[in-house]
């Protein structure tokens, strides 16, 4: 059918993959860092374009017929002429935490927001950033006539800044003013946050094209990084994806939007027309790094080897890994706890294993939040560099109680964007149905079955839950 490209504009770099539209085979790749500090909380969007241009040098896009774009979360405020009002506010900007709390308290509490738009405002959400802008930079806020997210802005630029601005269901569902459940905007929430109405991008369907450049290059709808990664992995109902970063996340494909009055589930739309409920934890690999530092261990590989010298259950040690407070369960001001100390358990290997077991039990709690709402989980994709640690692979299948698969390393966000481009191209040519994306082979997977470890993993989780409930009774609210 042709050649397509997927573009991932993250907080630190632009990654481009060029793929065969029929098979998904990667033909070539490009990469360029952004000319900004990756920890910056604001950015001039022009740096994204410069990085894109650098990543695409050397004829990388020669022969490409369609491009899909995914990007980090953030807010790009524009004036009446489409000019940037101020630098873009990025997803990692936590200054809007108080603004998010104001929105929650000012309009019916957490339950209201969960039912209205599928999520409770967080500092990462554009709705909270609009509130922050109105409170701290009122003159700039009054100039805002339209708002986009980074992926929307990049698509608009690639198309030559046409009058029509677009987004997709996935990105829209992360704004805090579009509902995946109803498929519509809540302009009243924008007005509540910003103080006045403003133009919002048109929400396209999964296989729709945002437009075609004068050179005939088709630009697909694009999406957010989370949704693109799910599409790139090829996850489907029955699959969950657990991401191991400093923080953790658990997401799964589901047939309906989930409104969670406790605010633990964020109900995103996915990039295929289904839904993508996500549960976040504040503590994941940071637990392992903190334990390594405390034990004087140089790296996580060494910590993993130390943990495997212990036995399942860590000789009775239980670590509740709430080192930075916790989001799931909602314990923002708590601290971590180490219990079960006895003379025989006071050895480095037992503490090392307790760190791995505690981190994975916490993520299993997050997984159970989804299971408790009827989400089917038959296998778990484990992502992140730490997914390859032998201790993680030894412990995870038993604790999660299901098959664990570890995909080979790849930029699945960019691959997901490319797959979306192939879909839009196929629909435009009449060779694919708008009902389903093109079939691309599943990535190579390392398969880990629980086997005999399931009973042991269940016992570890029971001990963890007993410790958690004793120290934090009713933490999950049900």
C-alpha cells in the first residue's frame, strides 16, 4: 500500500519511524533531541518543529505517503490570530496543583468530575493549566482565543496552519473538558477554568485524516503518547499494560468508559474507537533506586541479583512503597513502611527482595482497581527498562496472577503513530475499513507464565494487603 511515518514528539526528543504500511516493518528511523532542558515545564513550540526537521534530515521521509503524530501532554494557548499567547505549559508542570484542587472543590467534588469527563483534575490536565493561567497570568488568559495540545499544534503546523484545527479522541480525553463517555466537549468547564469561552479543536475519528499537505502528504488524526503506545503494541481487550518508570501506570483496553468516583481511574479514549482506563501510582522504580542507595548498591542489576538470594516473601519483610505519598490508593501525605523486622530478616538480600515485591504488589493493587470495574485482564505487558531485571521477571507473574509478556525494546509510541497513518491512508484509498486498524504483527515477546509461582505470589499479596489495611484501613474507599 505504501510507506508511512510515525512521529513521537516527547518532552526530550523527536523520534521518527518510517514503516511499510502493509507489514509495519521499520524501514528507517530518525532522532533529534529538543533544544530545551527535558525537565523544563514550559517550551516554545518552535523547538518541536526544529527537532522534527533535524530528525527528518537525510531524506528520511522520501517516499512517505502519510504521517501520524503523537506528542507529550500539555497546553498551547493561542490568540485570535493563532499566535502563541505564552510558552506552552507542559505535562510535567506541577504548578497547577492548587488550581486543580480549586476546580474539584468548586464544582461538586471528585465524583462530579469523574462522571462529567471521566477524570478528576490533576496538574497535568489542560483544564487545570487554564485555571492556573487565569489566576496567575490574567492578562495572558484574557488573550486566549483557542487552545491546542502539542500533538494538535504539530498537526496544524504540518498542514500549513489551516482555519480548521483538529485533535483526536485520545488527546481530547486527557484535557479535563472532553468526555470519553459522551464523546463531547464540556465548554462550561473551559469557561469555569479560563473565565471565558475559547475555540476547541474538532475531534476526529480514529481513522480520519486531519488533512493533506499541498505536496499530497496525508496527515492522520494523531493522538497522545499513551494511546499511540497502546496502538503500537497492538494491545486488545484482555490485555493490560504496566509501565515501570519512576512512577507506575496500569492501563487496559475496555469496551466502555469508566467513571470512578474515587478518582483512581482516568478514563481515556484509545486510538481505535475503544477506551483506555488508566490507573497511576506515584512509586515504582524510584522504590528500587531508593533501596539500592540505602543498601549501598551501585545499580539496579546488582540490586536484582541481591534480591534473588532471598526467598519468596522476603523472610517476612513487607515494604509498603509509598515513599512519595501515593495516588493509588489515595494517600498523598503518607510515607513508606517496612514491617516484619526480625533478627533473621535483617539482611540486605531480604530488604532488596521486599522492595521488588512491594513495588509489584502496589502495581497489582492498581491492576485490581481495573479488574474490580469489570476490566478483563488475561495477560500483562510489562514495559520499561526495569522490566528486564531478573528479579522483576521472577516475581511479577506470581504477584499479577496471570501471564506476563515483555516486548522487545522499541519506540512503540512512534510505531503507533505510524500504524494510525497507515490506517488513515488505507481508508483514503478504499483498501482498509474505518472499523479496524491494519493488522501488523505483534512485537516479539518474552513470555513469563505464573506456573508454580501463582500460589506463592497470592500468599505474598495477602500478607501485603493485610499490612496495608492494618496501617491504612479503608484506603481504597470500598
